């Protein structure tokens, strides 16, 4: 009786069915295998892109795929963006989501600005960025060393605009 149950559970397992369909070799079977693989893989990838973060009793940072006990303040953090959901003590376990939706409303936080404010102002970086921006705003052709080949080349207008934006960002962080 036990061996029959083992065989029946093996036959009905998703891995067995996928392997069986893959061995058939027909286009329909291949399409079913691909669809089944995606159906299994996508939710697993989604689940691992969000985690929980809090500090324990000793003040050490704890990162987990499961929320802490109900009496601890914690954050739900997305690895794909800078969005964070802060959860107050007593709120308990919440869905691992950083974007509000009907039935799961909350105030989301964008941590990019907090990270920028946490950086200490650096006068040297400020001056260098201002000098770079002044140079980028002239009509002069600017040469840089190519990272791949090591040879000198001229910046395109698109590259100059990208560098201008980087310089403005550095000025905002280190000068203002």
C-alpha cells in the first residue's frame, strides 16, 4: 500500500510532469513545459525581491524574508527600487509589498533622498564638480580615455549632457 502511494505522489509532482512532457518532444509539449517553468520561476523571483529589515534588542540590524514579532518596528524593503514601507509596532505582519494597493494602503517612502542627505558634504568634491560643470558648459571638445581600449576619444553631446547631470547631482549633495 505504501509503495502505491509513493508512486502516485511521484507521478503527480510538478517536476515529474514537466520532465515527462519535455521528453515527448512535440511543440505543444515544449510550450507547456516553458509555460509551467515560467509559472514556477516568476513568483519565486518576485518573492525574493522584497525583504524585511529591523533592529534586534542589542541594536543589531536583522534582515529576513519573514517579518519580526508584532511588537517590533520594521521596514519592508524592495531590492528593485528605493521604496520602503515602514511598519509601526503592533501593526503585525504585512504583505511584502512596497507599493500601496486597494486593501493594503500605506505611506510609501523613497529612501533616495534620505541616502543623499546622509552623505557628508565634501568641499573638494564640490569644487571639482563645479570645475567639471564649467568645462562641460564650454564649446570645447572634451577628450577622455576610453575604459575598454585605453585610447583617447572625444565625448559626444549625449555623453556631455550625462556628465553635466552627474556634476549637478554632486554639487547638490556636496555644495548645498
